[in-house]
C-alpha cells in the first residue's frame, strides 16, 4: 500500500485504461489482465515491464482497478479475464482478501488465476492466506523482479489455458450426452436433422454451414451415403454429386480416400473412420477452423452418431418386420382380393401422416407421444371384420344389392368382436385396443348418419375419424372389381364436398395438406 491513496480526481481511472496497453496478434485476441492496486506507480510499472509480453502468440490487455470493489466489478463484467494481479491492502486492510472471497464464492469464477501481491506481508501471512483463500500465487512486492513476474504470468496463463480446455471438453461432453438422449427416431429425416442441430451446437456454427455424410462401404465397392443438409429438408440416400460443387467434391474424394482432413478458405472436411465399414465425413462451410480439442470432441460425437444410427436401423427394421406381420395377418384374415398388403399398408401410413400433421397443427392433442405410429399399425385392422362376410359378396364384380350392403354394414361389429376376443386371449398392448375402436367406428359419419351406432361429430373417436378419411381416400384411388380408381384430384374433390357430412373437416384439411405435400416432394 502506498501513501498516495486515490482521490476523487482519479476515480475514473479505475476504467480509464480499459483500451490501453492492448497487444493483438495474428493468432488471437490478447489475454485480459486486471491490475488491482491503490498505488498508481504499480499500475504504470506493471504495464511498462509487460508491454512486450506475449504468450501463445497473444499479447496482454490491461484493465485497472484501485480498490477491491472495483476489481470485483471488472471481473464480473469480464468473466474471460485470465489473471488478477491483486494487492492485499487497499481501501481496507483486508480489501484484497475480501475480493478473492467475492470472486470465488459470489461470482462463482473458478477459472481466474489470482496472483496476490503485497507490500506488507505482516497484514496477510503467506501460509495462512494460501491455506484459507483460493489464490494461485503469493508474492511480496519487494522480491517481485521482472523475471519473477514473467514466470508467474506464464505459469498462470498455462494453468488458465488448461482449465479452459477442460471446461470446453466438459461442455462438449454434456452436448454429446444431450444429443444421445434427445435424438428423434420417428423417421430417418428427423433423425438426421437432429444430428445436424446437435453437431452445429457442438461446433458453434450455423446449421446452414454443415453437411453430414454417413457412408456405409460395401465389400463390392459400392458406397451408400446417408446425407443431411441444413437449410432445407434432409436428404436421405442422396448422391454426393447433388450436394457439393466440383471443387468440394474433389477435396471430399481425397478426404474419403486418404482420411486426411482438408482445411481451406471456403470449407473444411474431416473424416471419422469407424468399424463395420462405416465412416462419417463432416463438411463445414466458410472459414471456420477446428482446433485439436474440437476435433477430438467431433470424433467422439460422430462415433455416437453412427452407434445411434445403427440402433435406429435395428429398431426400424424390427418395426417394419412387425408391420409386415400385422399387414399379413390382416390380409389373410380379410380374404378380400383387393385388400392386399400394399393397400392395407397405404391407408395405415396415410392415417399416420394425417395424425402427425394434426398434432403439428395443434388440432389433435394426445398424451401418447407415439400416437401416429400407433394409429398406423392399428388402422390396418380396420376392415378385419370382412373375414366373416360371405366371399361372394366381397368378390362380386358388380354393385351390391341393398341386402348385400346390409351384410357389408355388419363388418365393423364383426371386426370389433374378433379383436375383442383377441384382446381377451392374448397379452396385447395399445395397438389392438385402438384397433378395436377403429374397427367399430371408422364407418360412422360426422353428421350422425353412419353405422353401426350413428355417432355424431366429436362423439366419434378421433382415431375412427382419421381412419375413415384415410380408408376412404385409399379406397377411392384404388381399383375395385366393379370400377377403376379415381384420380387424386377427383378423390379429394369428392371428399371435400362431403366435409362436415361424412367427414371431420379438420381431418379433411390434414388429408389435403398431406397428399399435396407428398405429391410435391415426389414431383420435385
């Protein structure tokens, strides 16, 4: 502590030097150093002896405080400060030690390296201070030579840099674990889109600058690429040539063949080879550079990506196997020649897509997050009651007589009874339960003139309303023994005309959106 404590005319000097003494280099921004001391000469001397200091290609930026409270405010406003050169005795005998306690406990800053400097060691004995306070070095001003100050700063900056790397790894690991728990497996497109979001967060780059390629190499030399591009719909199984220009393709081919990263002015590419003939190429547009720690994290993340994708493939194949078994069961029991596996699967998928669209638009609320998948499977049992109808009625190549229509109108109740028996006999889950409801209600009409129960409006279960629309559209656009299927436009026009009468208007709106979207994607 000096005798010339700061007066009112120097109050602004706490912040006057914020823009002074900054040495920037081509390699990065300077290290921030806070000098907290009530002796003006200490500030000037420290700045002078460290004016040419450089570590890791980065100079120093000095921030100045003349009391403990201001030092704390500077650290709060600049949490990326690397070092605090702190006097013990300033406006109070314990001002420096109080500042240490506030910085560590109140501000929660554990990264900052604190070098305590004192001209009066008797006020704060070294052993006691080091044991009681979270400081990183303790120096007497009388013994602090230029060389010792240099040594202290280099040691503190190395420690600060190591802590930053550890924190970066910690944050990256949290994001990797977060990604593993938040992946959306409802479809491959959503899955890959989720990967891009998570990877962009990990690297701190925009989604639009990322391209992710998961390549499966076959022993016969063929490559199958699952590719996702942000900024537009994810592309699955796309040709790489459609995603990158000729220059980028050239570098990508080199990366794929050599495994050596490419870092250029326009883009960077990295390859992560993995077991089981899999690898991941990450394309980053722009001039973003990836340092070694980020590359390590990206490698870990990509390994998790492929593991998750392999798990996704397993679950998806299992789902499709189960899907086929259910469709086969419904077909075999249906005995109707037009109820083929493609037909049954088609209105199942359409029911799923309608339900998903309604959920996204807010017109359908359900507590079961996988309701679209559930209705997809349950819808395939909608006409299972046809199993017990006379084959001559189902296979008749002409229009049915009134009495034959009455027979057909009994199939909802027949199907419900059959599924009820199945439900009572086997330990089945949600699918059969929902299928019973669908089988019984998918021929009800929105105006109450349907069968078998004459339910009206929202009294018809939503699954029945959705499947009624999906089933009717699929039937109208399919060939029958007595007629040729209608076109998409004809079917939609007829069904829209029956909105509010035969069908729920909200479900019809969803049907139109789903069908139009599908046809646009198919055309484009």
